[in-house]
């Protein structure tokens, strides 16, 4: 079963098919070779997605957006900027310190990234930081 999955994936990847489709089709080939009944596939998919920890991800993203809208994140960035903003590359260091504090508060990397991205990209764009280096 494993060689069939690997060869199918490599074959589709060499044909320059997008990797998401290559992985999906290779997994379907693996299920077919393994003898799984395709009628229970939707039930298994729903069972694996129906998870309590997965439900927390959108709620942490909502918490991050509420921090942005409420101004909490801007105060956190201002605090980090007052601590280390004067050193060379200060805004990048501010992003790191604010990310550490926000990760400790929210506990979700996705929420921290979305909140920091929406809060720190405008100051990075107005400073001398190149656009590709913005968090």
C-alpha cells in the first residue's frame, strides 16, 4: 500500500499537478489499494473533524481580532516598543516580543499571527523595513 501511495504522489507531482491534488489523489489510491469501503469515507472525515480542540482555533482567532479592535494589542506593541524599540531593527524585535507575550496570553499561534499581522504591518510599511520582511 505504501509504495502505491508514494509512486502515485511522485507521478502526479512529476506531471506538475498541484501538490494538494497530488496528495489527495495519492491518498485515494492508498484507500483503494488498502481495501477501504468508500461509502464510510464521509463518516470518517466528519468524525476526524468533529473535535473539541479544533473548535478552539476560530475562537482564538476571534479573540485576537477582539484584541486588535479593543486596542489591547496596540498597547502591547507600544509597551514592547518602549522596551526595545531604540535598538537597531527595533520594530522586528518589537514584533518578536509582542508575539511572545500574545502567544502566552492567547495560546494559539494562528490567533497571534492574525492579530500581530493586522497590527504590525502598517507600522512596518511606514518605516524603512522592506515589505517582504514585515511580519
